[in-house]
């Protein structure tokens, strides 16, 4: 079955390179910078996002509350939501022994759709054409994955300018990466946000760093597999490094995530945080990815008080870290590899059916393309062998 899925994916990628690629304009592009505010039913702010918000989008908060966007006021840049309830993240069991995770074959692929994104405190500007600070953060993430024994491939292919066509250009990079690095375990598009830094400041294991937002598209056939991975990552992070993953956003766009199951977009900090803070969080995220995808044991840590942590003096920081280190060391989290979980869940349904549906969609697209370019009569004659 795995060989069949691999060959199916290869055929899909081949067909996608033959027909003209179209990628949805997923992000928000306006000359006047700003962001949308997401609000609950009482008009209390939930979060802010520097991307277009649409009715039907979904938001999973840091405390795992699930909201649906019901109304959008584009002039005020406000989006209103309805609380659907609290989601159940994948469970991880506790054990009292340590085991080294067995890594599996396959690659994790990384690229940056918006290569120019930079970090003002470190890079001196919000945008550096062709080679922004986001590339260094993505490279740090790849290096930290490699330290965990995972084959990580990062492409610095440039997709500038930062406009509605960027995803169409990065789509070609993603297709090439997948074709050249089969089998693929996951594909991550690395970004940085453009909202005030207070929304991304966090403290993990006693260290100041930037938080991470996970973004996935609801408009592609891989949504189930992608959402499963996003929730698994947050579950592991919440147990081991509370405060690292701030939330999950499920947007209207596709974000090129139809190309492969387990495709996600990571917002690593914002333009007002330092590049070094985002690089520091990439090391912790690599640990989370390793354990969530390949299994193993990691130590459980207690939650920091407050989602946004302000700087404290060094003495208080040291005492707080010592208290955390002495707390919870008697527990180890036993994490099952996501591939094993997927045998009875989304890998059988979300991953495989996603590829099947993508094949169907691509075939229909090819037929439609030929019909338009050749005309109905000529196309029928080709199939009948006529002239």
C-alpha cells in the first residue's frame, strides 16, 4: 500500500508540473499595514492575525477552545466568532522509564514562501528582498531537526515579491522538493507574523523566546491528516514545553498543503521579536516534531503562569527555573509515533484518500485543459483515433 501511495503521489506531482499551476492567494496584501482582531461572542479579543479572515475559518486557542468565525467586518478589521466547545487533543501516556525513539525513513522538507520576511530588532528592517531573516530561522529549524536524527531539507529558493503570487511560485519549489526527496514525512512552510510582539512573547523552560502559531488550510483534501498532525504537535508541546505553541488557525486558503499529507505552515515570531528568539524556539519545536512524529519519551514540564511573560531579573529567573526542574521530573511522557496512530485513523483515511482525491481532481483538470485547448471535436477524435 505504501508503494502504491508513493507512486500515486509521484503521478500527481508529474501531472501538476504539466498543467498550469494555480495557488490560492492565501495571505492578506494591502499597502496599509495592519491586522485583524479575532473576538469572541462577548467582543473580547481572542488574538490578532496579519492575514485575511473569512467566515467559516476556525481558531483553536492556547487553552484548546474551538471557535468558528461567523462574521467579518473588513473595514474595522474585526472578525467575530462562536465558541464550539473545547477540543480533545491526542492523549499521551505517562511512564517511568526512558526509551530512545526509533527514527523512521523519510525527509522533512522546509521552505519559505515569503523569503523577504525579517525581524526588525535583529535585521534592522521588516523586509530584506531575497534573503530575509526568516531564512536563517528556517535553517536553524532544519539544523535542529538534523540533530535529532531526522533528514531535513531546506530550500532557500526565492519567491519574491511578497504578493498574491508568492504561493504560486513557492508551489513549484514544494513540488520539486517532494519529487527529489521521496519518501516525505512532512512539509513545513516557515513564516513570521506581522503583529505586535506581545502576542508572541513567551517563556519556555525558563528561557525567553518567541511562540509559534500553526496554520493549516481548510480548502484541501489533506485537511484531516494535517489537522491531526497539528493537534499532535500541540499536545506534545503543551505537555513538554508549555507556551511554545500559542494556537492553531484553520484558514480558508490552501497554502499549497494539497501537495502532500502532513503539510503545515509555522508562524515563528513576529517582525517585532528578535530573530534569535525565533531561532531559540526552533530548537524546542524540533524536539516536539521529533517526538510527535517518531515517538519516544520526554520529560513533562509544568505550565508557566500567564501566556505572555515579561522580563524578570536574573535572580527570579534562576529560582523559577530551579523550581520547575525539581517539579515533574518523576514523570516521563510515552509518545506513540504518528505513523502507528495513523494506521487506524487519518493516514488510512486522510492521507491515502487525500492522494486519491487529488489524482481525481488532477485528471479532471487535465481533461478540462485539453478540452479547452483542443476543442471538443478534436479531443473526441484523438480518443477515437480519427483525424
